[in-house]
C-alpha cells in the first residue's frame, strides 16, 4: 500500500509539473508577443518573430518537446523521490540543475532539427519563467504540506530499535523537524529493566522479542533499526516479522562507526547494497566535472597549439633529447598512466638522481631541490611559469587526469606512503589543487597530503572553481615553483 501511495504521489507531482511547464510556455509566448520591450531586446529575431509570432501552431512543436524534456530532467535530478524529509533549497537547486540540462538538450535538438522558428529571446524568457514557476510551485507545496504536518495531519508513526547511544541523535533530529510529519511512538532496546520507562522522553515499549506484540497492539507505520553491527544476527527475525506483517522496516547504515566515509544505498541488478564512500559528489556533479575537463582541455590544446610549436623548437635548439618527458604516474585508485610534460632537464637526469638524493629539500618520499643542476636553461623558465605542465591537457582529455585534483604521484613514492596517505588516490589526479595555491614546494609532505585529503573530503564544483581562479595568479607570478 505504501509503495502504491508513493507511486500515486509521484504521478500527481509529475502531472502538476507538466501543467506548470505548459503554463510557463503560454506565458512566455504571451509576453514575447504583447510586450514591445521584449520585442526590442530580441537582436536576432526569427522570421516568425518579425511577423509578430502570429503563427502559434508552429510553436506547438517546441511545446511538445519542451514538456517531456523538463519532466525527464526533473526526474533525473531527484525531484520525484519522496520529499517528506527533504529541504526546499535542495529541491530548488534540483530545479536549477534540471533547467541547465533541459536547456542544453533542447538547444541541441533544435539545432539538429533546424528549428529556426524559435526566437532566441523567447527561449531565454521561457527558461527563466519555467524555472521560476516550478520553484514557486515547490515552495507552495512544501509550505502547505509542512503546515498540515505541523498541525498533526499526514504523519507517520515510527518504532525505533537500537542502543541508547545511537538513538539519541536520531530522536533529536526528528523532534527538531516537526514539519516532516514523523512521530516516534516508542523505542525498543536490549535492557529489560528499562521497559516502561522513558528514554530521551520516549517510552521504552519492550525488548527485541516484544516487537511482534508491539506491532499487534499499536499503530506503527515503520520500524527503524539503529543498531550496531553485532546486533545484525539478533534482528533478522524482527525484520522478517515486519515483512510478513507488511510494515516497512529500515536499517540505519552507521553500522561500522565510520569517521570519514559516508553510506549510500545502491542496487546491483536486484542486490541491495550499502556503499561507503569518501567522495561525496553525486553522479551529475562528477559528470559536469568531466564535461568541464573535456571542454577546457580541448580548448586549451587548440589555443596553445602555437605555443606548443614554439616551446618544442626552443627545447630542441637548446639541449639534445626528446621534446616531451614521459613518466609513469599513479592515478585514481592506483591506475598507472603515462604523464606528459615538456622536458625541462637534460636527457640523463634520471641517472643523476641517485647522486643528488642527499640534497632533497622535501621530507617524505618526494624529491625536490632548488637550482637543480639537471635543469636546462629553457627548463628553468618552463618550471617557474608552470608551462612545462601544458602537455597534461592531453592527459585530461584522455581521462587520466582532471583540471583540479591531487597531483599524481610516482608509483615508487606511493610504496612509501603510510596507509592514511593512500586515500589521496581515491580521486582523479589534477593539474592544480590546494597545494599549488598554498605555497607548493614551501610546504612539507605531511601538510601537502593533508591538503589533498581536505580537498577530497570537501569536494564540490564550487570548490573546483575557486581553486582554478586562485591558481591563475599563482602561475602568473610563479609562487612556490622550482
């Protein structure tokens, strides 16, 4: 029954969203036709605009494409998942993401189908108006539902099962959000002497063996097991009983007292899984990150191609050896790839490394020295300006690296890592990260690793953008480079 109710709510929400999108389309058309101000702003009107957009029938093709695209993108961005315990800003951000992808999809299809009748400024009005109306609709829905739930309507009764320490935080979270419409009817633990008493203001209704009786005697919509790992064998019979009675049972995912990773429920062809991940970006965010990498690496290769020729010529004329330096590096989760750089040292530099080991100015497994005698005159300039890193645009294009991420280490260095330091390999390596914008070679190895882990633990598209912006002045002034 609960699944059927959720399915009904989903279809009602989708239908309402589709109607809002249709209303936005007609409103955008009305504004574009009847307001002269908007007409003047359209610098490149189509032939149908010049005639006053009187032929609305031809615009119906765009409407029939616009509505399903919006519903699809809203669905892909999680707008039709149960939203009882979600926040309005989360939903609003989902609509903004859907608007971005819908715009790209519609523009691509319009280009392929040569839908030149769609006015550019009409399209801008349409995107903005649709997003605004959908956000307004969600705000009204949230406000109405939260109002009725706070008044005591449309609430669900919960039974909590677990140890005292684990239930306290959960109970406080529920009580802090009455708008969710969740009421805790009672708790169940493993202490007989606590039955009948109160735990954090909630009545203890029994121990594990009493769950069948509690479900028979009380109205319970869902049983939530907030238990430690050692309890799993003991609650199997309880979960089975909930299943036979048609009562929803949920298991909290904090079974292992993890300090860094977060749990995520996944499904592998019918096999339910609980995944523990230390990188918290959602799939769409990682997709955007990869699209940005592809776009900027392609543009960079095209824009800097004349410099590639000039730098290659300078390297060849000033020292014997290849233009590019190739080195095995370790990428995400230990993948080995070949990293490309402009050669900055004489061709026998690797052989001379052993002789210079005692001059290393970095602690840990990394080797760095100022005024390295193996460096060529051109190489010194390339290193100081970070121009030697430009060929790594090809690594980014091929998916070995990203624009932003921890620098890829040499496999031999990784063999000397402590266990906690190896987590820096859990994300695709990059051209720049915190290390590059915070002193580079002036930092010790431990601080370098800590900065990489800080980046991984706090990763977001916004953080990538901030790091890229801060990298520009660092590269221009050669801060910390050697």
